[in-house]
């Protein structure tokens, strides 16, 4: 890249603006001295790139610029020279030559500025060689700091749409933009990744320490009293197991300890990686508490998590929990500056462009929580926007919410049927033929004016395999938790359609019944237009009966017990919902499986029969699939997807037209 032009452009443009504003003799008197314009601070080799740093210092405080082109505060810039080997012998003299080029640029700038100030009555720019497009970069930067929000948004949009700039021009923006602009660029779909500086160097690990040990120390530094039972459980498990892991490593042997069961389930994994997972599970829970987020940041948690994130690039489970923690911390606006300084925005900008839906969706959640310029809502843990994940000029006119069932997840529940089988490379490139999440690809493309949200919550079939043995969450408890999170995300502010699978439909019913009793939730009821139920056991499930009969093997969880046909809670919910919905104009569509589902290799079960899937309102449509595939269309032109799309379009027809 042309490092000379980058530095010279900035200084000459500043001088040009000064010359313009100082055309009169009275103004020229104010410009007799300019000192410390350029100060070199040396060079630093990091990560295979050479950073030559310089600083443009503020002018004397007594001077006032009418054009306000030169900022009063110190601004730092970097000149990037790529392809530098870390072998000092190979690069002998390279830094010296680069510095010489930068010094030449500075001398040229000073000479040009001297000409400008010596010729106040002549055309001061006739002897200054600056391209017009150099000015555009700095004008956009100035516009991005405007007091007018519309102007700021336009500036970010223009920057993100720039695909013809030279390398150093992207770097200028990266180095000189403010955090608000940086976050806006990260949330812009077309932004070039050169807009984002690499994260700053991570602090070295303490002597005779390891990532696992530092993670444990960070966890131990967090408050340990007055905690939810599950937070206490995960914290105690992580601290106990990590202590035994460290002792075993130092002693040259490995042993099981403490809880035992989690290790038995992950036997064969590297012990330290297993312990890191325990610590991260606990950290996720702690990060749901604002004051604990402050402690995580104060004790270097953002940097430590970043080290783990880079180390475990090929471990989605570890990365998922790290992203959850950072996303939770981003809910606290007073921590935004620390998150930006630590370099997480650059990492999130890259993750947002990932083809992996989990990585992209977690990054989208974090960046939306950071973006207070265009986003009023806050997305709490487990609430993910599938569309739009970036800033968009497309007006959003309605919401469609996806709620999974037992053992489901925000993304995998809504995948294409057979998507886990081998797929040709040609099909992978065509999202109409293959998708890992049809609401994110097919529905978003067919209905771009929708905001599509998918929620996630932990469930288990058995208490024996529960992630938190002390957790006994009923449908009522979960619905209250989800309703609160969805309201914080702005659900209810526009027309809504609820789409649910299995137990998720019971949560939807419970949420609506409870919302009808709370005046502050009235908008959720008033804006609900319709519901789609995929094999929802409104009248109970055979799975619950089977689990109870073999309780000695499965130890059925509370949520499974509530699904039994004789469950008082289930009958009360059905009666309450029908009473609540009788005078509402809800549109309802019920899909139901007709094929049995294999549970393991031995058990075949028809989980939700037709009579149980009949809500008593709306159409009931049997489909020749099993319980797991009832919400997974085989193709975009399959009946399941096309009928779902038809229902959404017809139900929201008036809202989408306005």
C-alpha cells in the first residue's frame, strides 16, 4: 500500500481546510504558530504485520477552527505493511526503509503547509498535490460524527458501500472512526473487513499459569453468595473439577473427581478442555447479572475470553458459550466502551459474515445490543434475530417468532429435513436447495419485511441428564421467563405470528394467557395475529406416559411429566387458553404427524396423535412425517413450507401492505 499518501493526505487536507478558513488577514493572524503537528512514536511488529504509528496532535487550545475539520483531541493512525516475516534476519532493514518513506511524506506535508501559509492571497492549493477522493474519506469521517443522526447513518452507509477504495483508505476509517461508526460498519452487510483493526495484543499469561487456571481464578473472583441454585451448581462444579484437574496435571496423572458424571459423559476429551467448558457454563450464568459483568470486565475477562475464542476456533460448543457471555455483557451500555477497546467488534464483524448460523447469529445478537444508534430493543440470552441480522433500509412491518420444543434448539429445530446427511457442494451454494435453517433463508427471502426471531431454552427428557440437576422449570416458569425476554426485544410493538413445535406450543399458549392478565403486556395480545402449531400436544403426549412407566430408567423431567394426559396443569392451560381466545380473532393452523418416531434404536412411538394436536381452533392438517420432521420441510417447494408461507402471508396481508 502507499503509506506515504495515507499520512500525507491527512495532514495536507487539514492544512487545506485551515488555509480555506484563514483566507482573510484577520484570520491569518490566528495561524502564526502550529506546533507538534506530527510526532512519531516508533514501530511495532505484531502478528505478521508491521504497524508504523504516528499521532496527529491537537492544535493549540487557544486556536479555534471555523471548519472544525481538525479534531481537538489526539487522533492515532496506523500504516499497515502486510506480508512481513517474523524472522528478523529476513527483514533486516525493512522497518528502517519504511520509516524513511514515512519521514519523506512528513517533510512533503510540512513543505506544502509552508507554501499555504506563505501565500495567503494566492490560490493556496495550486501547488498542493492531493486527489479529490482523498478528501472524501475525511469528509465521511466528519459526517459520521455529525450531530444529525440521519447524516451519521448516511455516512456509515456510504462507507460500507465503498468497494473501490485503496487499502490505506479503509485503514484510515478503521483508525479514525469513533465506536458508534465502527459498530455501524460491523452491522452493515457489505462492509469490507479492512474497516476493522486487528484486536490489540493480549496480555501475557502469568508465569507458571495456564488459560484453564486463569479462567478458574476469574470465576472464583465473582460473587459467590445470594445466587440462583443453578449458578451455584455450575460454579461449584467448575471450581471443584478444575482444582482436581490442575492437581492431577501437576501430579502427572488423571483422575475423576467431584461430580464425576459430566466427566463420564465426556470421557476421552482433553481434561483441560472439559474443565474450560464447566467454567464457561458457569460464566454464562454469572453474565446474566449486571454487577457480575462489571467484575468480569474489571478482572480482564474480555481479554481472557478472547484468548479462548481464538484458541478454540474449531470447537463450536466453547465458542458458543464465549459469545453468549460477551452478548450478555453487551446488554450493559456502560460496558460498551470496554468491549470496543478490547477488539471484540472486529471479531464480531468477521463472525457475522460466517456461513455457520450459530456463529453469525450470536455475533448479530452482540452487535445489535451494542448498536444503540439504530436498535432500541435488547436481546437477552436465548433470543436471536434470524432476519435481519444487519442494518437495513427495508422497513420491518411484523414479527414471526419460532419456539422449539423438548430437546430442541433455536437453529437445529428449524433445519431442512435430511440436512445432516452428505450434501453436494453445488447444493450448498444454492440456499433454495439446501439450508441449515429455513426461517433464516427461505422465509427471510420470501418475506423480507419480517423480523424473524428464534428463542432457545434448556430442556431435558430426564432429570438424570439435566444440565442443572437443581433446575425444576415448569411450563409456567419458562413462559414467564420467555415472555419477559421477548418483551425486552420489542415483541408486541408490531403484528406477531407465533410458530412453535411440540412443547413450544404449550409455552406460547401459556405466554399469551399470562400476558392477557398483565396490563403492561397488552400490546402482545393486541398485536398477535395468528399461531402455527407443529405437533403440539394440547391434550398430552404418549411420550410422557412411556417415560412415567419406565421412570426407573429415565427419571422423567418436570416438563415431561407435565405433558402426560392426566396432567392437571395441561388441562387447566387448555381450558384457560380456549376461554381467553374465544373472543379473539386469532388465525390458527395445526400440523400433526402421522408417522411414529424412533427413540434410540429400540423404541418406536407415535408421540403426538391427531386427537391431541387438535387445539379446538383452526385447521388440523395431518402430514406423513414423524414428530421430529414435522417442522423440517424437505424442500422449499414442499407442502409443509409452502402452506406455512401461505398462512403467514394471508394472516399478515393487511399489515404488510401498509
